[in-house]
C-alpha cells in the first residue's frame, strides 16, 4: 500500500488538469498554518501548567526552528521521493505532534508538549511546507508566482480557520470557557480533547492533498508556453543548479539575508499585534481599544498576510522577483517610519500601515520559491527552498527577541504607549535596509554551478516534450 506513495505512481496521465494541484497543496498548508493560532489557547496552557509566558511561548519558537531545520535537512529527500510521500510523512508528524502534545497536557508534563507540538509538529511543518512547492513550479512554469501564492496563502490563512475553530471547540469541551472573553481559560481536559480533535481532523484533511497530488510527465509543458520567453527576463535561467551547488553561490546567501530581514521585521509586528494596538492608543493608562477590537485587528492582519501571499506573488510574474522584493523592503522601510512617528494619531492610519506591512511579510514567503526557480532552475528547487527556510527559523527567534528586548526596557506590559515601540520599529527599518542592499546585489548564478545537461536529463528520465492541449 505504501508503494502507492512513490513518485513513479504519481505521474499525471495525459489530459490531467494542472488546476487540481493547487487545492491539494492548499489542503496541506491550511492545516499546518494552524501554528499561527497557538495564542488562542496560550493563557489556558499557562494556567494548566502553572508556567510562565516564556515557558509556553517557547513551544511556538521550537516549532518554527524545527520547521526550518527539517525543511533544510529533508529537502533533497522530498525532491527524490516526490510530493505524495512527503505530504504523507508531513501529515503523520503533524498529527503525532498534536497527540503527543495531548499526552503532555493530560499528564502535566510540559516537556512532552515541547517534544510533541514543538519537535514532531515542527518536522511536519517543515516537510509539509516545502512538499508541494517544487511540484507547483513544474506544473506552472509560465506563472510560478501565482501557483506558489495559491498554496502558500493557505499557510497565512490557516490561523483564520484555526483560531475561531479552536475557541468553539474549547467552549464545547468546557462549558465554563467563554470564547468571547480574552481572560477566560479552558480546563486541562478541554485542552487535551482540542489537541486530539485537531490532530485527527488535520490528518484526514491532509490525506485529501496526499491522494490528489500529481507530478507532470517528463517534458510536459502547458499549451502556448515558450520557455525562451521566460528565459529572456532578467535573472531567469534555462539552466539548473543542484541544491549542493546552490548553497555555494553568493546569490543563495544574499537571498537568505533578504528573506531573513523581511521575516524578522514582519514577525516583530505579528507576534505583538494584539497588545501593540492597545498600547498605541493608551492614554493615561486607559486603553481606548477594547480586547475584542484588538482581536479583530489580529484577524485583519491574518487576512492581509494571506492576501499578500497571493496578490504580490502573482504580481511578481509580471514585474519580476527582484523588483517586487525592492518594494517589500524599500516601501516597508517607509511604512515602519510612518508607523513609528504617526501611527498613534489615528486608529485607521495605524491599521492601514500595519496591514500593508503584513501583506509584504506574507508576499515575501510566497514569492521566494519563484525567485529560487528563476535563479537556480527547477531541478532541485524544493531542496534549495528547504535550505533557504533556515532564514525563517533564525528570524522566528530574532524578531520577537528584538521587539521584546526593547519593550522590556521601556516598562511593564499594560503600561506601555506608542513611544515604547519606536526604538524597536526604527531597528526594523535598519533590518529592512540590510535586506534591501542584499537584494540589489543578487546576480545570475555563474555557469560553473550549472548542472551538465546530460546528467540533469538522465537524473529525471528525459522524455519527448508533451504539450497540454486543453489550455488549462
């Protein structure tokens, strides 16, 4: 039965519509995007374990670090074994993470929650995140930004589904829990059943993606697609670079810096979103923004995070990957300065600036696989993407540390105002400036790193070109 997961059994038959692939990828990313919804039950975990915010918050950090590490280590294996097997392994680790985490909650063993949701779940995150990317790029050589944006926007939107779902499940399992009250905490039993329900439910949804994903036949290309036209664009190559050679190039490490800077700046706002809007409009220690409104702001940020992954990534197919990153980083610097200096003047202005910043944050994630395809070709783009995601792991630690260090120096939570955030926001301007310069320095990969054509074709079993006739 497991042999059905092999790459050779996932080759699409003639006439297979490539538009069936994004929903399969979306099924994976919507599930693993739940990692952005951990704050929903954070206070309940603190109360259940009697632990500090830092002790519970580190669960998210472990998961993000493991995402980057597992993506880097398993990237080549994902390329060799195909998306179906990789998605299945991701589903198993992701579900196991919830179940082991549930055991940790039931026994009040916090280390089991670290091991389950943090380590095992983080491995599922990493493999699941990269598993459909290479396949999507091969199916959509004419619109790689649109294709990866369709799938990766699911990761940004996963929290929009998981947050209200988790609240309702907790209220179902614990009648004393009020999902509309930010101070309400659920019982340990309710948390256990929440983790079990999410683990089983997500596994079943991810199986939809597993059994519907296909890889194109060797040599396939969509009707009307001329590879020569794509190659005529700046920085786009017709050659291919292996993952081992990619990490030896200057362009890879410059792009690593670009992603690190974009994510570090964005995650600094995302991690502090709810208290940030309340602090910006606190006057005489009386907040003019309610807890419910702050929660709505977080949901709006998630919406822009998700939309940016699709809109900006699709736009990069037209204007190019390098120019779109110049926009993310250059305009982002201006927005951070405006947020620091004028964000407290009006709630609408604050929300607008923060939402556009988060759309750039999401767009950066969705555009980077297409950027890699332009620079390194499609040969092992999934493995290269996995190695690049170590920048996300580093940023997932650096962003919150930078912001929290500045805020701790300014005062205690609940007493901060807009002025307390200015040092952190201006620091993020500097971080974005570093990324802006790094993006300017990216150049085409030298020919000495290219794969020989004969070896490349032999590795994937070259066949005559087949052209899709349906135009889909």
